[in-house]
C-alpha cells in the first residue's frame, strides 16, 4: 500500500477522496531539515514525477495562517457592491469577480466559478519601478470597512518569500549553484503576487458544483506562469492535477489538503529554464458545492529577466525547446489571454 509521511501523519490510498478521483501521493520537503541531499533528492523526484509537492516547517506559523484565512473570508463576505469598489486595475491589483478568469476556453462554457483578490509588490506611485507592469501601489479595501486587513496581507506577502528557500533547492536539483535564482535579475527583485481565492458554496451560485461534461469548473485546467507557486488551502477538497498534460485521455488525480503545509507546483518559466526536464503541471479545481478558500503565492522573476534554456539542460542531442522570452512580456500576454477585458466592467457600470 502506498503511503507518504507528512508531519507524522500517514496519507494512504484509504484517505477519503472525492468520488471518481484517484489520490495523488506527493513527496514532502521539510525546510527545517539539515539533510540537504535528502531534500534535493526528494524534490527532484517530485519535479520529475508530478511537478507538485508539499512543503512543511516553512517558518510561517499556523496561528498567522489562520488569521490570513479569516481576513480573506472577511473580504469575500462583503456585499458585491463593496467588493466592486476595489475591482482589479490594469496592474492586476484588487478584486476579480466570479467568471472574470477563463483558463480553459476549449472546455469551459463560462469563466471560472471563483472570485479572487490580487496583491503584489507595493511600489508607491512615482517611485522607480512603479510604471512597470505588475508593480505599483496595491488596491486596498477601506480601513473603516476592514481594519487591520492591509497589515495582515502585507505581512503575509513578505513572509511568503520563504519560497526563495524552495527555489534554492530547485537550483541544486538542476545541478546549479544554490543561489542561482537569487540573482537581482531573477528573484532578487521578483514579481511576487499574492492571490486570495474563494469558491462559493451551493447556497450562493449554481456553478459552485462543477460538471466537466457541461464545461463548468471552479478553475479551468491550466499551468501557472512563473517559477513556482505556494498554495495554502482550507480542508475542502477540489484541487486536481494531471501529471502528463499531453496524454489523451488526460488522467486527473486529487491532491489532499494538508493543514500546516504548502502545496507547491512548478510554473511555465521553470519548464522553459529546464528545457522541459521539470514540467509545469496542468491543474484545475472542481467545486463540490462547499465553500472553499485558498491562498496562492506566485513567485516570478524580475521584469527584465530573460528566461532561456539553462546550459546544463541542453546538448547537441537535446537543443532548446523554447525560444528565450522576457518575463514581463510572457506574464502580460498570459494575463491578457485569461482575464476579462476591464472595459467590459466599465460598460456595466455606466
């Protein structure tokens, strides 16, 4: 019987899994471990197998995580008219309504049945860098409406940069120096984006129960865009992964939510850097009628970073599979492809 030990808890195939889903058994990386060789080996195996793994003992307390989730719920509990006052702007800061994002247009009849909130690197208007895409001032709810909300989210945005520790292990797994991704043009000045997510329950909207035959999804199948993503979730199931995105038919496996752990997955830029050795993994969210909250932290390199095949990942018999591309160019196009044009909301408000 397959099993994986996570914080002394054994996950087995007998774990309660949503109907018609196979449980994906993921490796677990302990950031407090002094055995770096074991961590590198375990992470490399996870990257080659599924592109998803758990990270524990990451240094962010469970008490604080619960506060972040509580504050997230406070925002999403607001009336829609209040949330629309902080609608996302052209820098992708602020609120994203239900159906705003369409991740899998070939299979979805509408957008994703989720709402979200983007928070990025805070760069005050007029300061160097504030004119760049994905940089600038954040959009915040009124302090009178949600006192302490901004402070909690800013603290979490800062603490989640523990993700750089994961990037160092990934570098070693690719036979690079451990500080490879720490360079200023890479994660020295990252585009680090926090996104709060809420999938509504059945008492709110009919689309909260997914139906793959009818093209209704909590979040359509997609890969993430950057280097890695750290995901914290509540205890409600919904996340599924497809280890081989080129398979036909695709095989989907459920990922178990784990208290105190981050679920980490690889993004498109890492696939490009590694020449497909480490692949960004297709994933989706299926709603089951229960309310579900999650918090994603997208770790992407600096705007000017040129993402191209690493020397250690190419050879005469294995030439680069992807052309070089600048990080901000790639991100801008992906966001444009998947989000509703803001002019559509402006017309609704007239």
